[in-house]
């Protein structure tokens, strides 16, 4: 529950950019299923279609509030959409008027429209109402942990192993690419480390943050402000929180900002000063 609010799959899919992508298909499938069930009252497969309709409806409603369930809504609705495509293909193919070749082409175009229509609508809605993907991509590119790792693998930081405090999204890669230790990682057996990471970055009192830093033996603190979601709680960016202060270049006196090369300039690195050095 520490990071529940920032995990996208636990968010709602009932958004302007998410609705066409995640719920548009189930909605079309339900409309087709209602129509189909009215015309096959004596069909032995009626109960199978009723089950598919019920599952699509239930999982569609759940997915509207909890995105991770869209997989199941899509799974059941795909069966109905396949039946819908087959029905339309057969109707157009066997319909009157035109040569057989024209009917075959028309039927194929109908199926093609069903295949590319919903994804196109989803892409369009994401482009109109979603975040600018190119900007987000550039930000994440600037905050690649390997860039910071390149600095930490050079003197003076490479002379000995140090303990680094950084967002939990970055911790595992630094652990892999360097000989240093990290505190927070997105790993179920490291709840204590993740909890301490969040407590430090959300701390509004220097004493509370420094007590944990002292207990953990933390040597370096790093952040990458361009990325809004780096495995930290939204509370980290609340006014007065340590993360927000570091982002605003208002570090406490016991943290010394370390100059970084241009390649890693999106990051901010701070050295924890020994007792008595920074107050």
C-alpha cells in the first residue's frame, strides 16, 4: 500500500484517453451480445453467450475503476467481437448486389475496419487527451539510472562501496550497475527499505530524516526531478518535504550538492556530511 496511488494498473481506465483503449471493445461487444441473444432464444449455445456477456459486463465495470482487470474484460469481449466480425463478413459476402469479387472485397474491408478502427480511436484519444508521449520519453531518457551509475563508477565514489538513497524505481539498476548499495527497491522482501526511503523523502523535519539516514549509514542521496513518478509517494513532493526541498535547491546544511557532468545533469546528487560538518 506504500505506493498504491502511483501504480497505474491500480488506477481507473475510465478516462478520456483510457476509455477507447480499454473499455471501447467491451462496450461494442456488449451491444452485439444483447442483439445476438434476442435472436437465438432456441440456440443451444445461448447459455455460452449469456456467460460471455455476463463476464464482459462484470469485468468491464471492475476495469472502469481498476485498470488491471482490463485483461479479463478484453479476453471475454474478444470472443464476442470475433463472432461479430464473422457475422458481418457472412452478411456482406452473401448479400445481394454486385459481383462475387466485390462482395468478397467489401466483406474483407468490413473485417479490416473492425480490426483497425478501435486501435485508431484509442490512439486518437490518447493523442488528444493524453500526456505528450515524446516529452515523457525524453524525460525518462534523461533520468536513465545508467547515466548516474557512470558517475558513481568513477573516482571519488568508486573508491569504496557506499549506500545510496534514491527512488525505488532506480535502486535496482544502480545495484546492478555499480558496487554500491541502495536502500529502496520495488521488492516485496524489502518493505523496510522502501518504507525508510519514503519516510526520508517525505520528512518535513530534518531530525526525523537524519535519524534514518544515520541508522541506515546512507552516504549519498540522489533524485531526478524531471520524472514525476520514480517510485516515490506523491507526499514526497508536498511543500516542505525533503524531496521537494532538494528539488528546489533548498537542501539542509548536512547535505552537500555534488556537481555532475552534463550527461547526468538531470540528476541531483548530494553527499551526506559527517556529524558536525553541516550542522
